[in-house]
């Protein structure tokens, strides 16, 4: 009997916002404290069905992101569990002070959901690209930062956030992605997942780029290169042990993310390596204001395609020999 290997690249694709709204409704049915807070983004957050089911539990403040976060903090202080839903570029850019002071410093039980992050709004240009959000938020103490890779992980992260007390930021992708996890997947804070074992080089990724890193590892395997692939959904707190093990056990690490090259997942990995076990690290991401263009074009442009990630791994291995 011949076993046919199916690449993750060939799997159906999903919009994680669908998992987001389905899970939020599930949580709201089970807990009356769950409320949504939006900035005139009901449609782009796909919350129309939630609004219909819970008309008194979706608060639309209009295009006023600072107020949105402030209102959410007030709701949390009143015993509610607010899920703030807004385009990540506006949520994290316009309301950064409120996220810092009203949510993180005040330790309010607010769940910030950055919709359509990275370069999902590619054709709208740099004003709508949300590639700095992870770097901005990593710098704020007392704020958990999660970047799910598929709809299953998005739903699991939301359930974890609802059950946990304290400030959380979750990226919710609109860019279609395949499922990379089994239906019984459970999110664990601060834990990396080895989605592919390997001994030669390590690829660390999350979000919309994880499946691309998995395909890169498939390509490298055809060349006799054994690539370990670590999914790192929690950027903060980072799984230090998994990163240090990768630095010790393989020739180096390639990080790949839909974000800036400074201060995001790559920065977190590099900081960890330099402090615990110096090793070669190649950071793939977006190093500048990206031009206007489709999300797929922009990811390819900056080496975040399977081919680009694989090539970065090849180059790292060449320089390590």
C-alpha cells in the first residue's frame, strides 16, 4: 500500500474571523459577563451575527479607539469580560496609551483582539498595515501577546483568554490559512509546539506564516535537510526553554513572521538566544514601510513565502559550516 503525503499547502483555507465570532458567541451564551466592544467595525470583524444574538452586549463606540479601550476597561472594572474588536493597526496605534495605562498598568480584565493584522489590508497601504503591533505591545509590561496560526488555535486562544484573568492581546487574521492543528488542540500559555521534528536547523514561526514555514521544511526535506518547525503562538511570555533547546541542538534558527523585523517574534527569539545560548539567528519579516500591494505579494516580496524561508535556512546552514 502506498502512502500519499499531503502538504499543508494543499489543505482548504479559512478566515480566522469566522472562528473568532463563532467562539465569542459560544462564550457569551455560557457567560453573561462576556461583551463585545467595537469601533464601528462590526462588519469587518464579522460580528453581525453576534450583534443579532446579543444586541445589548455589543457596544459600538464609533471611530474612537481611545474611548473604545477606555470603555472596555470600565466594563471590566464593573465585572464584565470585554472583548475589544478592531483593526489591529488602529487598535494598537491610536489607543496605545490607553492599552498601556487603562489595561496593562491597571491590570484590567480586557481582551484586545487585533483584527486583520499584518499586511491583510495590503492594498490600502502602510497606514493600514499592522506590522508594528507585536513590537509595540511586547514592550508593555503585564500584557500577554498571542498570535494564533489557524482557526482552531484562534478559538482555543479565545477560550483560554475568557477563562484567564488579566490583559490579553490576540491577533485575529483575515488572510486565509489552512488548518495546522487537530480539532482537539488546547492552547497553553507560553508553550511552543513542535509541529515538525528536525536536527539540522530550526524554523520558528506563528500566525499566517506558520504554514509557510511548514511547507519550507517539506521542501528542505527533499534536499536532505532536517528542519525543526516550532509554532510560537505566545510571543509574550516566550517559551525560553524551546528556543534554547533549538539553539543548542540545531545549527541555527530562522524566525518568520508577518511583522516588522525589529521587536517582534524575531526580536524575542534573538534576545533569548543572546542571553542563554548564543547561536546564529536569521530574522525574516518586514524591515520597512511596505508598499501598497496584495497581502500575498507583500509576503513574497519580503521572503515570507515557503521558498523564501527555505532559502534563508539554506543560507544559514552555509554560513554555519
